[in-house]
C-alpha cells in the first residue's frame, strides 16, 4: 500500500487536513508524505519575482517543519517524509498520487471558497485528475457522532462501484457505519413533492454495495434511495458524517466538467470532508491551471 499524501500550503497550514492525513497513515500502517510546492512567479519584475519566490520557499520550509513537528507530537512513531519542490502545486501533487493510497488537501477557510474551490484551485484540479482517492477538507468531519457515519453516493456506474469499494473499506478501518444513497431526479408531479415514484425507482440500490459489503462483513450498511437533487440530498444525508464519498465521473474538456457536477457541488456545499474516487485504471491528466 502506498503513502498517504498531504498537500501543505505554505500560506496557511490546514491542521484538520493534516490530522486527517496522519490518522489515515496510522490506520493503514503506511508513511505520511508531506509535500509542498512553490510555483513560479510571473506577475512581477525579475528582481521582485526572485525575492518573492525566495520568500515563498522559506515559508514553505517553515510550514513543512511545523507540520512534521505537529504530527510527530500527536502520533508517536508515525513514519513521515517531507518534500519541497519548485512547481505548480496541483501538478506536483497529482504526479505524486501515482501509487499513493490517498491524497489529502485542505481549504483556506469558508470565506475564501471561490478561491479555494474555483476550477483553477488545487483542490478541484487534484480531485479531477489524481490517480488515487482525494480527500478535500473544507469542513471538518463530525467525530462526535456515534457510531461514526460515512456516506457514499451510488448510481450503478463503474465510478460508483469504485467509490463504494473505497467507502466500505474506509468504514471498516474507522469502525463506522455506511449509508449508501442513490438520488433520483424528482419528476414533475401533479400530486405534489411527496408523491411516490410511479416507476418504483426509490427501491434501495442493493446491487451497488453487495460486493463491498461481502468483503467487509463487519460494516453496518444502510441503503436508501431518495428523490431530489444529488448535491442537496447527499449534503443533507452527510450532515453529521465523517465524510461523503463519491466517484469522480464526468467527461469533457474543462476540469469542472471532468470532475462532474455532483462532485463539484459537494466540494462547495457538503458539511464534511469530500472524498473523490477515480475509476479503476484511470490515470491523471495534466491539471495545469493555477495554484
């Protein structure tokens, strides 16, 4: 099993993301790899750009040292490694997801959601292109709920099956129960919003989780199907959850489209960490964009 990868932002260290990554490394018995990248500076005069980049490098060194000190203090014996490189953060992190068990990145606060979660952000670009599951920490997981809860979105696709397999394994690692949610669009109905689906599509999606549940019989799995908007319903069900897990899905030229509208919406609105899982055999593509 590969490393757990934690992206370290030299401008603002996300402690919740760092702790999540360290927890995962401890549970899996693998190395925690702390990575920070310093991008090129193009919007300044040459001498100013050099000074600014040098300043960013020093800040990144300090952030990495602080992150390593913190996890070593909290997790005695945790195997860690640090890496500081020049490059676009999204590209640097994406390249290091090949062979990784998991990648974790954090936001820089709810007041800066447009900057953090726009199509050029590190979180969105990494979630859209990584070769391993990616955890985006915009809101902390709800650890006070007992037993712990993990939510996974299902739709019967290959993307869904990969997400379910990861979610069941994660629930087993954390001793959590799992709620698998399938959301059907609400059809126009003269009988009001509460009308039953005449096609019977609200039946639980048992086939979507059967394989994962068989591999981890210790996990308590609840399957539900609801009518509504996927982002709204998954956000609602995941209130109080440790995380909501979804397949990456999406096809198209722009990163936001490749990521899929449901995933993109959850990154903005979910009240817990969002984990995106790539389809099996899917390689990352150049995220490009900005840091």
